[in-house]
C-alpha cells in the first residue's frame, strides 16, 4: 500500500457542517515547516555554548543535508503526482463532490471547503487486505487522534481512499530539537490515539514516526496507515498466554541443559537454520517490532504497538534515527540483546517456550540501563529530573515481557504526563534543582552498566 501525501482535494461542505470543523486546516504545510525551522534555530542557539566549533559545524552540515534530501524527495514525486492527478481529475466519482488542486498550500480553498488527502491502494494488495483496512478505518471514527475514512472508490486497478488532510511536519526535522515538554505533547497525543484504537480491540502493527502525522504548532497528531492493522484475537498456542507460566529456576535449568556445554563454534548465529520454525504474523517495520513478534509468538496483543511507541521515545531521547538498523529478525534480536543483556533475553524467550543463546562477545550478561544508552548516544554527562522521568516511562514501554509492559492507557497515567517535574529546560541542561536523587527507590535509570539491573 502506498500513501501519496501530495494529493489533495477540496470537499464541498454545507454551512451547517462547519460547526465541527477543526482548527487544524488553518495552517498550511509551509507554515508548519517554517515553525519547525524557527524552533530548531532557537534550540541550536541555546546549545551553541556547549558545543565546540567543529562539532557545531558538523551538526549544521548534517541537518542541512537532511533538509536538502527531503526537498529533493518531494521534487522527484511531483511529476508522478501530477500525472495521477490528471487521471483522477476526469474520474466521475470525484465530479460534483471534490475539486483537485495542484498542491496543498499553493491554492487556498474557500471557507466552505475542507481539504482532504487521497490514498492510493494498489492492485498488488489482496482484496481481503484492502477490505480489512477500509473496514477498520470506518470502525475507528470518533477520535481526533485517529484518521478516519470519508469515502472510497475504484480507479482502474487501484482503490482510492478519501481521508481528512492533516498538516504536519517531517519527523526528521523534529527529533533532534524537541525538548522534553515537546515530547510530552507528542506522546500524549500518540498514546491517546493508540488507547482509542486498542479500546476497539484493533492492533495497528506498524507504529512508527511516519505513521503519526504530528503538527508541533497545534501540539497534536493523527495516527494513519492501517494497512497492516488487524483485530485482536484471543490466540492460543503460546506459553505466554498460560496464567500458570512463570520464569522459575526449573525453567532456567532446562535452558542450561538445552544450551549444552561450551560451544566451539565461531561467534555469531546460523544464517540458514534447518530446524522447523514457528508460523506467526511478523508484519511491521524493521527496528520497531516487539520481541514477541521477533520470537514469532502466535498470541500477539496490542502490547506490540506500545513497544513501538517506546522505540520512538528512545529515538527522541538518544537523538538517533533510526535507532535500530536490523536487516532481519535475527539481527533485530541481537540488537535488543546488546542493550538488555542475554540473561533478560533468555527470560523473555522462555515466556514463549523458546531458548535464547548466543556466543557473541559484545552481548553482556546484564546489559545496560536505558539511561546509560541515552547518555552515550547523546554525549551527555548527566540527565535532568524531567529526562529521568521520561526514562522511567521508557522502561515501562520497552519492557521485554508483554505481560508486564504498559498498555497505552496505563502509560497515559504515568507521572510523565500526570505530574511533570519542574520547568522545561534545553536538552541536557544541567540544573541540580531538577535532578532526581541517584539512589531514588525503584529508579532503574540510576543504575550503571555494571550495577545490578532489575530483571524480568
């Protein structure tokens, strides 16, 4: 499936429909983009004193290159967009209801018209999957943070879905400059929309930055692209659904016996494993899939979306996108194990009746805390109280066990949203008044890489 954001149509509305129109249509893409540039410059000025001249120059060059790449991507799409728009212009399904314009923002629509986006669903998608996406979009009406469908029709070998247009900013222009307060608004909107989706027993399966269209000026976003979404099922066939199942010393002995004696094999893992594999839905975007998806658990739940939200928060805090670069499932598990350590990965695998074993030297027994990973990635010496509060939420989102991982509704009740600490500070600002005590009870973020880490 492919979303074409450059398409736009004006939906003619009667005057009485204007009462429910959101203020989001008052802002164009150009206004949103200029706002983000303005915020970025402010953040750069505030951090300028803490950066060396060479580092500052390299950072600016990297950001300028990213912006140029984004602009070139938009230019390359223009010709194909115009060609498809010419075809759509003559389609009888659009006549009388929609008016196609060149690009959103280049022509202003009248006040009694609402801007819509058109999504093309190609013939390569199976009819059942197309029907599933359209049905879910129809069922998810009623929440401002979730995209809903206005209409759908056929055009040659394609299905066109008419969706509300939401002005937003490219994630790559935001993630390096967001303050903790900005993150709070971003994730409150994302988790709010996700909680609504999960309340309808729907798993999105593809939560990632490009599927959450965020407008920093409005401080809210919209969850889109339900092409991989599915209704949650009770599911059977995995130990993780057995209430009697828990990680015990007996299971640990079984795992040790299965691993056998010291291995003489070179460090790594087999690329062509001849053993029979499990069959389970592994759909999603690499780098954002939960451990139970990688373990091919047949009883996946809405908790897999919460893990993906955690990866986005980790991306914001570490200032690295994408954070995980895995090419396949095995690589993805190794990347996660490098952070959490093989002991916790063994326990996570045991929940699904599997054994996790590796002889890769870089994977330690205990792993590292997320706080330590973020400090390394962002080149900071210390975290503020607000940053530590965000990491405490992150620990619940990136819980290896789906049993104890937060739901979206639980995450919204976390103190990060309900009881934020102090005034917002520039990223990495050293304010002792905002620092949480290093020995705070139950604060996993205070652990160093060599300290004991709470296990699942």
